[in-house]
C-alpha cells in the first residue's frame, strides 16, 4: 500500500520524521485543492516508486513463509523521505531497504502515519490487509487499489464508512515509464483524489479515467497485455532464429519492430488494419504471411486471450466478494 504521511506527529517524535510528515502533508493538501503540478516531485521519481511497489508486492507474496499478514504496505508520495514501507518478513524488509526508505513490520502503524494507502497485494489477501488496518483508518485517508478484479464496493465494505477509494489498473511497463493505466473513483472520493492519482500515474505513462464497470475489460486487454506481447515477440524471434538469424539480433529486431509499429498506430492516427494493408504489397511476402496467420487463427486467438483474462478477472472479483 502507498500512503502520504500526515501531520499528526508531534515534536516529541524525532525531528526529521516530523518534517517529512508535515512536508508531504502540505504537498498532498495542495494536490487535493487542485493547486499543485507535477513539477514538485523530488529525487525519488514515481517510476522508481512504482518499481518499489512492484517489488514489494512480489516479495510479500512470494514463497517466503509469510504469516497471516501476507501483505505489504507502502506509504509516501514521491520522495524517499515521504515513504514508509511495512513488510511481513525479514527477507522482504531487507529487499525494500535497498531502496533507501524507512521500513516497518507494523501495518497499522504504517497506515496511521499516512494520507494515501496503495493496496499493492494479490486479490485474495486484500480483505485480510484491510481488516487489519481498518481500526486506524480515518476520513483523512485515501485508499488506492491496484488489486485486479477487486471491486471498489468490496474495499469500501472492509473500511470505515465514507473512506475514499480509487481503483487503478496499471501494467508492468510502468517499470520503463511506458505504462497505460485506467482509474475509477469510489463513492466518497473527492475530485482532488482523482487528480492526485492521475498525476502520480502519469509520471510512468498514459492515464485514462473511466467507470469501474469496464476495469475488468481493461485488465484483460492492457493489464494482461504485456504477457501477450512478450509471447508474440518471442515467437517472432524464434522465427528469425529458424531462418538463420543470431538469437540476440532476432530479439532486437522483433522488439524494435513491435515498438515501432505501436508508435505508428499512436502517432499516425490510422486504424491498425489500414497500417497492415499499407505494408502488404500485392503478391508480396507480407500478405502471404498475414494470410497464413489468418488461416491459423491468429486474430481469433488474441481476441480469445483478452476475453479469457477478462472472465478470470471477474471470477477473482466474485471470489473476493464471497470471502
């Protein structure tokens, strides 16, 4: 989970911690009021922060014999001084310490000292984590969930009444600042909350806002999409190797071909089908290859993959609702 430290601390607590809390709290209030921009973000950039979220989630849920608190909470906003992490094991704590931030093993303490809490765990442990921290949640908290399939309503039901919630579906290219994310706001979320999350996620890619009812479809397409792209890229590289190319060269050629083709779609404004037709010369090699792909069901396989991921995401959400 990710949070922004609040100003509840007093000077009886160590000075740097108080200054960190007050500084981040001031920045967050500016964001809530719509008076801030992206320019204040300090040395610990959002890209690195999301790498930390990604690593923390994996560490917490990997086979490390984690206890019932099988989760990881991450608090802060963008600077190292504004981030606190809590993790369930010594192994995960050590991994997170590599990012140079404060780490604790107390989830409630982490939430209590925060403004924004990002739920960065697998769907099946969301309830456990939320129930644990619920006693220290106030109306000052904003919860941001990136758990696939877990509905905003389910999150709200585990937390005190009128808790503000934003649900986000990012994807792994956030690690190279090329993500695409879609967010939806909960019942009690404020306008400033959507602005906050949008600006945070825009540091690592493109951000869209939508009604929650389509977020499972978003998961099936862009959330799971990198997996499909990596399979296609790997297959193209294998084809190149079979035709005599060195493996390293084949991977580079396939990757840049995929990246360049995507850029053409985004920048040309043309429909992908039109761009495909443009490269297919009469009786040429490309149209022969495209015809082969059609006969093998390539297009249908991709559509089915998206639909299957969409269905599974819905199942995960329903399983969460029945627990």
